[in-house]
């Protein structure tokens, strides 16, 4: 019996940083988060995809910044005082890639148990939702749990500004 080479990643119980995008609550593993900053001056880089805001200088290190609204095909909005840049550490074939992701607001750190995790819904068709690893069921709300490593593919990461080192 042949096994599918694509393995389904399911969210693990643990701590998740929750954030807001377009009124919906998302979560990512807290161990992926390096720090949370307000949105600082971002330098645009020509010929990058629309969802790439550009690069920032993070204590002498140039890192790419991705707007998650743009990446997820959501309507763009002006930054507010609540807009944040979450600096994350991605795993790429044994190497660590640091990048920033822009979100509307950061909420809280959630401790999600195994009983609170539902598998990701099946959307069918050609919809690419492999980066959704589960749904956190908390009281009367649902938190969409993301695999931040899967939000951007290897080719997209390689093509980001600041990743040629």
C-alpha cells in the first residue's frame, strides 16, 4: 500500500501566541516567536511580491517582513497603533530563517490542550490551506492555528530580500 508523501501536520498542545487578522483570531507556536515589535520603518524592495512589505533593520540584521493580510489575500488596511510585527524563526532544511510578519493586533499567549484542538477543516478543491494545522476551541471562540513554517514555501523564502546570506 503506497503512502502519500505529503504528511499532514496537526497542531500540538502547548502555548500559542494569538493575533488578529481581519477580525479573525489566529495562533502560532510560541516557540517560533523571537519577539514582538510595533511596526517600524520598512524599506520597500523593488520587484518583490505585493505581500512582502520589505526589510527592516533588527539590531544590525536585515530581515524580510511579510504582510500576512497580503499573503492570505485579505484587503489591505492602514497600519494602526495596534499593528505589530511578530519576528519569527522558521526552520528551513536545518537552517533557521528570521523574518517578520505583520498582523493587525497581538492578543495573548494561549495554553491550548489536546482536547481543545480540532483537526483543520477540509476545504476540498485546489485551495491551499496546508498551513492551517488545527482549530483551537476555546470557550465560545475558535482560533485558527497556523504552521508558520508552511505559510511561505521554500521558493518564496529563498526569494525574499535579506535571505541571500
